[in-house]
């Protein structure tokens, strides 16, 4: 049986990097590229470093993606666009990240599965009281769709309104991001109580 290191060659490098430029590479959905990536990791890191990018690879969770290197002076052009997120989408991401942390701590299961109802209940605690609950729930549905588009939630086939929380969320929403958002959330709560 051939291993990835025996079957992968540097000629595959442009194809692997092109896949990474298109988005996240997952072990479970693109096994051939994943195996080549593992075999050529140091080549890929060197290749993308020239462009001011870092390869983020989590072998245990089964994903890899490219991230722009820190550039405090702003001298490097951005090849990987930053996405401006609304407060509501950011809130949903933070709550999902915290839920994933609780799940990993308290469960032996590998996949965190949540229903749309559970997502709504999780977020509802933070929403302002309103007489127009239908509008708020509609907006929440839009935010869930956005999080699916971003790749942090995956719809389960054949199960309406059921999602798997993608583990790549851990790489995007790190401790610093959570801390900064917690400060924003405190300001938000204060503005809600102050406006009543």
C-alpha cells in the first residue's frame, strides 16, 4: 500500500495551493488533495510564505486554510479578503464557539449537531425584547444562512433545520477574538438597558 509521501510529488504543489486559495480543504471531502497536502506541508508553507500567507493546518480536526500574515505596517497587499461581519453574525459565531467548547469538555461525541430551534434559543437570550418576534426570528434565519455560507455550520442531508457545527470555527474564533467580542457584548447590553 502506498502512503501519501510515496505518491505525492512537488509537481502537485500548484494544484494544492490553488485549492487552498479557493477555500478550506477538508480531509473528509477532498481526501486526495488532503493526503498530498500532508505529504507536501513544508513545501506548501514555503510556497505561500512568499505571498505573505500562512498555512493553517489542523491534522486532528481535518482542515487546512490560508491566512494573511500579521502586517502591522500594512505593507503587504491582502490576498485573502477580510469579511466584515454584522454584530448578529458575530454573536452567533461566538455563541457557537462557546457551545463547541462546552461540548468538547462534556461529551465524548465528535460531532456537535444543533437544530435551528436550539440555535434560536441560544441567541434569543441576547436579543432585545420586541413586539415583533417574527421579524427577529426571520433575521436570525438570515444570520444562520450567512454562517452556513461562511462554512461554520453545515446542513445535514435529509434533516431539515439540523446543522453540524464545523470544527474549523475553533481556528477562526480564538481566545483573543472571544475576549474582544465579550467587551463589545458588555457595551451592547449596557446600551440596551440604558435605552429603556
